[in-house]
C-alpha cells in the first residue's frame, strides 16, 4: 500500500479517510482501456498487428490509435 501513499499499519478509519481522495475521481473502464492501448502503441512502436492481437481490435481501430502517436523525431515543448 506504500504505492498509494499510506502505510499498512494505519487504523481502519485513517485508511478510509486517506482513500477518500481516490474515490473523488472515478475512472471508467473505457478510459483505462484506451489509456492502456495508447501506452502499448507507444511501447510497441505503432505495430498495428500487435495492437490488433493484444486488444482484439480491427485494423481500422488499431490504425486510429497509431495515427495519434507522436513522431519520434519531435520533442514536446518545454
């Protein structure tokens, strides 16, 4: 639980109070899945076939994710 910023030795009331902040920003499964696909596209170098196989997407859907991949020669503005 250290990755959540709370210790494992907290009493139940303090643990629940610390976790209240996480409940204020619920994420839908769609958002989490889309984020995972984008991350995998960046890690796989926009390999459409790999994205299709990993996530069960069609070629057109996987291609849409790869089109939004930033060019490796460009650096984001500071």
